[in-house]
C-alpha cells in the first residue's frame, strides 16, 4: 500500500524541492527548454536530475515490469514538467506536485499489488 501524498511526507518533499529548483531557476530552464531544437537534450537534462536523485533504482534487482514501470513514470513526469515550464509555470509548485503524484500513485499501487 502506497498512501496518497501529503505535504509532510518524503515523496512530497522530494518533488517539491525539485520543482521549486526548476521554478527558482526559471530563466535558465526557459532558455534550455525553449524551441523545438534539441528535444532529446531537454528531456535528458530533466531525466539526469531525477535519476541521479533516485539511487534506489540503480541498487535494486528489478523485474522487467518494474523497470518498464519506472521508465513510464519517469518519462511521464518529465513530459508534465516540460509542459509546466513551457506554460510559464501556470500552476503553483504544490499543485504540480499533487498532479504528478495523482498520476503516478495508482500505477505504483498496481505494481506493488502485482497487477
């Protein structure tokens, strides 16, 4: 069982810190993420930051399903963050954290339940 995100838990703190970093460096991220050039590089910048913070993935012996689920959640989260940046941070950080978690939470629960 993975409980829904609440403002005082570790998942919330991780995502909030990450998104606040992006927002506080918005000028740099807007330049890096603007235009259609270097699409893969844009995604790689965000992916590297998330993956480096998630050392557990590198240490665990994961099943194929767990690996694909991880990549699904990673790429989906990156896509949401890119949209958020391109929309000029149109929603606040707390709402963005909750949106990402609301999307990822059911997938994680199903994985843990073996679905």
